[in-house]
């Protein structure tokens, strides 16, 4: 894969995560979650389909979409919530893990520094691996 293709994969696969974080900036209802899921699956499928047609290592696209979601989504949405949601003005974007979803309560039990370290390691490894494909 050429350098411009690697950069395109990095940027384009980040778009679904940014889109969902932006739409969640003031909170989210169950209906919003369903709508986001449909749009994100559709966008991810479209990006993967295009990658299949033009890239030799097209499997990097869905993996990077998932990687961005796992490693950066919580921090980006927390930053947007802190800025745009009145109920979240005093949160620490690195420590906050939400309170409503079952998964948020489980993730909240893991020390925030460990969560950040693991996510940083996964992100670094993914970028390193992409540089050699």
C-alpha cells in the first residue's frame, strides 16, 4: 500500500467515529442510537466496499473503523459532551465512562489510566501494522 493510500485509510476510517461522537454531543435517545447504528453500519459497509475495489489490503478498512471506535470514541464524545451538554460541564474527559449503559458501568470499574494506556497501545500497534502492509 502506498503512503497516500495509508493516509486515506487512516482519515476515512476515522469519519464514522467522528460522525457518531458529533451526533452524541448533547446526549442520545434510544431512537438516536438505532439511527446511528444503521448509518454507521451503512457507511462502514460503503467504505469497505470501495476499499475492496481499490486496495490490495482492503481488510484494513473495517479493522481500522473498529479500532478507531474502540480506542478514541469515548474520549471524543466526552469532549463534545463537556463542551455542548449542560449536564456534563464538569466531567474529566479521560476518566468519565458514562453511567447508563451496562458496558459503561463495567468499563467504569477499570482504572482510567489503564483504559487510556491499553487504548493507546492498540492505536499505536494498529498504526504500526498499517505502515507495513
